[in-house]
C-alpha cells in the first residue's frame, strides 16, 4: 500500500486529523470536510425497477399472487476506476441475477459506462417478493434499459474518493437446519452456524460527512414477506404486496439518515441456510412490525459503522492508493443430472476482496473462504452473483440430507472444486503469491499448463 510523503502529505494528515478543510473565501477551516486524495474514482446511481402493472402478477421465490406494491424495487450501479481498470458492481432487489439476465445487463452497462463485460459483477439480494424475469417480457426489457440508464448516470459523475470500512451486527437472522437422529430437519436453530456481521464500505469525496455511496453486506434470506404456517394472521396466504423486503427497507433507512443524499447498495452473503427468525411451524410470515425491526436493525448497524468511519482516527488510517484487479473463471461442477457451468469472479479494490458465487451457498462457505484468505485481504464473499446454480450445500450437509442438499443440483464433490477455484482467483488478485505474478516465460508457461490441467480435471470430475 502506497502513501504520499513530503511536506504536502504532512499538511494533509494534519488537516485529516482535524476533520477540516480550508474555506477558500474566508481562509478559515470548515468542519465536516476532509481531503479525499487517491487514484480511485467512483460514480453511483440507483433506479427504480418496479413493474408498471403488478396487480394479479405472481411473486417469484415463494409463489403467491400480488395485489399491489408496498415499497419500490431498485437497482444500483457502482462504478470504480483506478486509472487503468474500471469495474462495476450491480445490485438488484430481485430473487436472482438470472442466467439469461447477466449477459444482457453486462452488454448494456458495458456500452453505457465503458466497462469490460468481465469486470461487471451482477448481484441480487435474493428478494422473494419481486417478479420473475424473462428477457422477452415488458418488465425484463425495462429492467435491462434501466440498468443502462443507471450506468450512464454513474459514469457521468465520477469523483475522486477514498474508502472507509467498518463492521456491525444484526440480530434477526438464524440458521434453519437442525440435525436430529442423523437427519436434517427444517427448524429455527439457535445453536446452528450463522453470520451476524454486517460489513460496510463507504466511498467519500470528502465534500461533506455524507458518503457518495454505501455498500452493505449481510447474510440472510429476504423472505420476511412470504408465507409460513397456514392460518397465520394477518397474512395466512403470504404477504400480498410487492416489496424489496429487509434489504430494501435497510437501504431506505440508511439513505433517509443522510437526507437522501447518498446511494446505499446491498450485497447478499452466503445465505443458503440462513433466514429471518420468525418462529412458527416451522416459521411464519412477517408483518409491518417485523420488517421495521429488520430494516432498522440492519440500517442502524450500517449507519453506526458509517458514522464511526469519518472520525479523525479512522480517516487517518485510510489508504491513498487503491489498485483494482479482476479475475474470472468459468468452471464445470459435478451435478446430479449433468455437469453444470459456473462463473466465479474476484474483484480486489485496494485491500477489499470480493469473491462471488453464482447461487445459494450455505453459510459455511463464507466462513471457510475467509479463513483461507486470513490476513491477506479484507474478504467480502458474495452469493447470488453472476448467475444462478441453485442451492450449494456443503459435502457434510449432503450426508444428513435436508432441504438444501435435496434441492441442490450439485453433487457433494462440488464443494472442494468451488473452494479451490475461488482460492486460485483470490491468489491472482491479491498478488502476493509469486507464481501468480512472475513474468518469466517459464512461469507463464507453467501457469498455462496448470490451468489446462485444472480445467481437464474439472471436466472429468463432472462427467456422469
């Protein structure tokens, strides 16, 4: 990590520690501003993607007829550019980044914002109260157009930024698997593995204490507004309105706290076996009190981390150099019926490492990947990204069965392949393993041979 040196840098540090900038007109220091000097530029935009006609349509996820809209669905596009490489992070208040949506979205965003398609991460919150996607439907075409609009808007207002990072905690998520007599059952399990951390990135141009953009990462199925036990009031047949569920509520809460002068985006983690803690048989549908609890619990944790991120001590720790590195891999995984193709992606922005998985990984995947990365980077493991494989259960989960491994199209052997391939991508973008960055012709040839062998081995393991 490189930091500026010399007298000018010393003066900048003093100003940062004061949390102040000179007022050009008066020569006085102005509270609430700070220098944002780096090689990194960012632009952000959000657009509404709620269908025009909702009444009588059906929600994807837990299927039920919808009669109206509670709150809008939105999409966000965050562009980041280090002067040599530009990437885009796309967030959707939808069930999936559907396989047929991802190439269309990338094409539209690539043209609108001059981003290579492989440098675009398309993610979904996994919201169970939105519409299904078809590229030929009116809403599908609208969605793709709106993503282009957001990308164009973001590209038109790129600003120099620095990045602040913090963590918080939520209380509403819980594991939904319990093993009894060697068999997994659907049960809200207080003792099961769960990730209650909230990871928060703020992108600041230094003009005020309001961030240009906020990225929050949490782990929980957005299925508050679905169906649960039969007969549970007030919604025995499931919530009848379209909604962005708790991720939408949290984004709105964060934006409200900054007078709607920032854009908040949500990234979903490894939530395959994590859901809202709504007890019932086996659980119930939420109501307004529940969604306010979750939205403000997550939103409050985010706002607290954001506020701490611009204290003098935190500003003094920010980097001034954020190189961007990107690596992608298309692999074949062993499936129950046939081999399945999966796209994996690694995007590193300064010390922050995004690793993506195209489906619903169980929470253990996040823990294992973070442990493997250790102190080499700050990991943000993103599920529901760049396509959809369905449930991705651990090999251990397959031995005891249950909903996730039963519904998964993958064989248990897929776990090792996924973790190994994501580890290889992490090596490439972290760049601290000699074999990944040596330019010696022999090393380059060796890497290519290893890559060819790895692809061949993956293809062989995926054969029926």
